[in-house]
């Protein structure tokens, strides 16, 4: 089952240069994107950050399944139940991390990212 938590402010098919993956301090991962605002024509930068990440999966176009695309295209979703999350939570260190979530987002033509993390935050202009 997937629960939609957030949707991109613009379709990923309209991103100017795709997405950029960044590793930030404190086990934070950011997916940065840029698109043209349809009303003003200005370039707008945004990102979505995954917090306290303990594991990442990245699936590129040749390996994308219809389920991956359908479940998380242009949106952050939470995957429940998650066999991957259950497997990782059995380790002592992951257990000490507290409550983890399995979050996913998929962009036009991929990639699809899966994160085991504590949460996320989106930074886009209002």
C-alpha cells in the first residue's frame, strides 16, 4: 500500500535538466530540480530532502517496473508494509535509529529513488 505524502510542484517531464542527487551532512539526501514557472516564465529551483537516511535504492529506466512508476510518479509516497524496511530494522544499529519509514519518489524516465529514513521535507517557493 502507498500513501501519498507530497507532490512535485511541476511535472518532472518539464524539469530543465532532470534531478541532481546530493549528499548533505547528518545523513540527509537531497534531490534538486529546476523548472520554468508557467505563469512568470522564471526558472524555479526546488528540492526534496530525505532526513536521517540509513539506506538508499536507485532504480534507472531499464529496470523500472510499472508498479514503481505508478506508485510514486512525481510524488513522495510511503510504502507500507515494506519487506526492505522490515529487513533493515532487524539490525541493532537500525533499531537504535528509532522509527524509520520507507519513502519513494519516481521521476519522468527515472530514476526511481527509495529511502529508508526518518522523514522528508520539501523546499519549493510558495
